[in-house]
C-alpha cells in the first residue's frame, strides 16, 4: 500500500496528523505515545470532526497549558517563555523514552532534525544552539510524534506528494516580520528539492513542520498515471483561506 498527500491547501503538522487519523490510523497508539512523554502538564489535545465547505474532515488541536492559542501559528507565538527551552538533544531524549515503535522514533527524530537544521541555517547558528521555541514549541513535539506514530501504524511502503501550494505576504513571529514562505520552509524546500507553487492566497500555507514531514518522506517520484484509491482521509487546517483541507489517500 502506498500513500498520496494532496497538498493543494498546503501542509502543516496538525493537518497531517488529522488526515492520518481520518484515514483510520490507530488513535490508541497516538494516546499511548503522547501520554508516555510525560508532558501532560504542558499540553492537551482534542480530536474532533469539522465541516469545511460541507466536507467532513478531522481536526487535531494541540492546546498549550496556561493559555490557548491556535498552534498552527506556531512561529508567531510569543507566549511560550514559561515552558522549558529544549534543544534537539532534549527532544531526542523525550522521543527515546516515549512508548512507540523504533521506526516511529526514527521518523520523529528525522523530521525534528530537518526542522532544526533549517532553523540553524536561517539563524546562522549551530544545530546544538537551536532551541525548542525555535523548533516550534511544544505543539511541534505533539504534531511530529503524533504524525510519526500514525504513519508508522499505517506503514505505507511509499509516499507520493503533489506540488506543495503556498500563499504569500508576511507573518509576524518572535523574530519580527517574516516573508512567506518563511525562511525555514525555503531552506527545507531548497535542500530537499521540494516543488512549491506560490498562489495568490494571503498567508502561510506551508509550515516548517509540514515541510519537514514532506522532506522526511519525499522521494521525488511522481504519482503513477493511474491509481486505485483504497481509503481517503481529510485533515482540517486552521487557516481561513478557501479550502483548508489536506487530503491523503491510501492507494495501490
């Protein structure tokens, strides 16, 4: 079985997790992994069904303790100072202790390393100096670990991706105003040769976590000209553009 990510509405961590849940990946494995990280005092999450343009989709929402904000805006979040600033090594330790398969741990670390490497490049730092709030705060840990666990549960033998669709304009973050695509997304796309289409949509459609998920699985192979669709999952986005849904298909 193979998997196809249709990224016409961009891609983010929460959309990816939601799409795999909608596809039928094992929610109990997700709960077990997230609970075992012992970060329950830092975040909670909820999984709901929502309707977008009359299409039912799954929504995965990470709720940061002490304040609630749309975690999809993870790099314009200025309110995470009271959480620990963890570096990549700290995050690897959390992943190593988590209750999930070795292959899910490997994928989690690979995605995190892609984000951290990109952040190090754009900030002119060594990767060991890139701190947790730059890697996208607690929500990135939740999104990336959740994605890896669910992807590992589905166990496709290959992933295909459509062209990644991005918006334009600027976004406010802790470092000030950034152009879209944000520097970390550009760095990931450059390194992994990810095809991006810039649209007239105002706002960010590809987050660094979303780009890193693609980069971790991308082979450059195009979708076959004919496919049999076995199952479809729709993951809801939080942004207000026309159709914020990441559609993912199991195909053969």
